[in-house]
């Protein structure tokens, strides 16, 4: 069972809403100069937020649409769709938690990590991406690659598929950037400094 979910208006609306919320949050939050690495509002953070919130929301909406359109199918189809519906909800939530508090990175680590592997075999096949993918690997003894802008998932068991495996380089890059940001974070949390204190 596979679904390729291309980004439509819902994706860009989600990104716009997330970035507007982030901009308002930035204006309300004052980051002390002695903690410059707390400025998580860089390009990498915006990319993480866009891909998790935008890609996760769109994947959730279109997987839900696919689920509602299922008719007279075996229970495994519904269970698989529900599982990936939950995964997309988790990806979206992880991005929103990161926007709200940049120190809550564990859900984001898990959400990005789930998008790294691509597995193909007659026993089990798995692929899950939200937002953007650049997957490379070997399948059937030959080099394979897949580049796409969209939310995509595939899951099957006991199908006539070649043996193969690969990784989503976009997810690997996001995980590296997230890990680097996490290591540099200070234990001092972001705080809203009153204007009277900030002006002194």
C-alpha cells in the first residue's frame, strides 16, 4: 500500500500560518545577548518547522482523505492508513512543540528519524516522508534514487518486491542540524523580558 501526497494549498497555508506565528513569537521574545545560540530562528529552524508542520499537516489531511475513500477493503488497509495518520499527526505536533519551546527537541528527533530509512524486501517495505525527500539506495542490486517535494508513504508485507535499502538524505541533514543545535543549547530557557527591564 502506498500513497504519494503532493503538496497543495493546505501545505502552503500551513507554512504561512506557522511562519506568521513564529514571527509574532519572535517579536514577543527577547533573547539575552549572552546566549546568542538561543536564536533558533535561523534558516535551518525555519526549514524544520516548515517541513514538519507543513508536511505533517498535509500528509495528515490527505491520508485522512484517502482513509475516508477506502471502501470494501481488508482491515489491514485501514490499520495501515490509521498508523500513518498517527505518524503525520505526531510529525505536525513535534514541529509545533519546537516552535513553542526550542528545548523540546526529543519529539522532533523521533519525527525526523522515522523519515530516514527506506526498506524494500519481499517481507516488508517501508518509506515515510513529510515535506521533502532525496532518497538514495540500492534496490535489486542497482543504484536507485528518489527526489520529491511532497508527503509520501509506502508500507507493504509479503509482496513481490526486490531487496533494497536506502536513506533519505534530507532527513539525515535535518537530524544533523537539529543535533548540532541541541548540543549548543544553554540550559537557560527563553524568557519574555518586560519592556521596562529590557530598556534599562
